[in-house]
């Protein structure tokens, strides 16, 4: 089952927890704010679809994001 991730970069406070918990999915973009890695990105750099085996990593990134800028859900 595909896992969709979204980043609201306008909410991001650049705490970098997403890089720690899911460094293969979230990478630094302009201004140090995260973007979805090109291999997972869809509809630009703020949305992506990741394989099910990365679900726990991206959920941890979502849980630890202090600004709640990351959303993770299954389609």
C-alpha cells in the first residue's frame, strides 16, 4: 500500500528531525528546509510517495516535527 508524504514548507522551523528519522526521504532544499528526495517526489518537492517499508521512518519524522509541517498517510 503506497505511503504519501507531504511537507508544508511554510510551517517548517528547520528543526531537522525529518532528516534524522527519514534521511532517505527528506533531504535539504533551499534555505535548509526539507524537500522530498527526487526518487520519491510527485507534484513537486513538497509531496511524495514512498514504499511501505519506509512507513515507520516517515511516521517518526512526522511525530517529531515540532511545527507539524509533515503529514504521512496511506492511500
